[in-house]
């Protein structure tokens, strides 16, 4: 039986589920753990038939788990993995997100930085950086931020919904916000602490910021999508990731 190739995002989610099932099984059932490890290898090796076969072999061995709670947990994980890989559920380059465009590009001030133009609406609240309905993720580098953006593109996000920027671009944005609002040095220090790159931004060293962290801003008016966005970006090892809601800030890692 031919199976469709799993989209990159779905593959990452499946690997996470497999790792969880393997960890749950542990040393309590070597046979099932081995089938799951093989399934993981075949999934990463783009061998779908072998992947499904090993999942089914693990499923057939479920009855050998003596612990009823563990047996139920592992059985549930395997069933989910098989359902996720059903032919009707798979499409090459499958997108799970439907774009929501925050504002037409022509309405933005072209004299401002890319990040300033990207963030629609107030940038601060009571003197604190607070872009409501956005996720701001800090990543180890600008290159990694761009890779993370590509994963979101594959999921269906448009350029108006996600933006990867370098440290120097974020520094320019901070300067623009300070100019617009007259924020004090103390407030700017609080802004820099949010991004976990305090030293680079307090020193206002553009070159150091450029060589430091990368940033990903994501328009997220649908709060229910935030966990899936976080899961999609987890492989990039974000240093921080916050969703700004009307009622408060939600950490996604």
C-alpha cells in the first residue's frame, strides 16, 4: 500500500509523539520499544510503508504490557500516529493554517523599520513592549529564525503573518519606539530584558546585535493556534516565546 509523504511539520509532530511513546514504554517492554524506535528511524528516513508496518507491529504487541495504565497510554499514542498518517489525512506540503492578514501593506509607514511596519496596532502598553495578538520568539540566530519562518510558511502562514528579523533590526525598532513614545532608558532596559539579550541592546552595539539572537514575530489572533505554532518551532530551540493576549502574557515554552 502506498502512503503519501508526510509534510515536514506533521513529521516533526509525529517524532515528538514517538519519543513520548518510547519514553513511556521505557524498559517495561523491549519489543514494543524496539518497534517504535524502528518506526522513528523509518519516518525520518522517508520510508512510509516500513514506518506504518512497525507501528502496527507495536500495536499488535500492546497486550504484552502488563501495566493497564501504561498499556492504554501507549495504545492511544500509536492509534493517533496511525490516524495522522492515514492517506486521506496526508498531503505533500500540507498546510494547517488559513492566513489572516492583519492589514494591507499599503497602509503601513514605509519610513519605519520592517518590524515596526509588521507589528500592527500599539507596540506598547503602559510603557512596556506589548504587541497584542502577536507571538514573539527569540531564537539562537537570525539564520535559525529564517528557517523557523520557512516552517510556518509550509504550514500556510503568509509573509504578512510572520517575520524573521536580526538583532540589529530589532535594535532599530527599539529606537523607533523610544522616539515615538519618549520612553526612558529604564523602560528600554525592560524591553531589552524581554528579549533576553540585555547586554547587546543596552550597549546599543549594532554589530553585536547582528551577530546575536534572531527573532520571529507571528500574528496570532487565534489563541487556539498558539500551541501548534509552539510545537512547530520547538525543534529550533527558542530561547523564549511569548503570546501577548488582552488579559496577559502567555509563555509558550
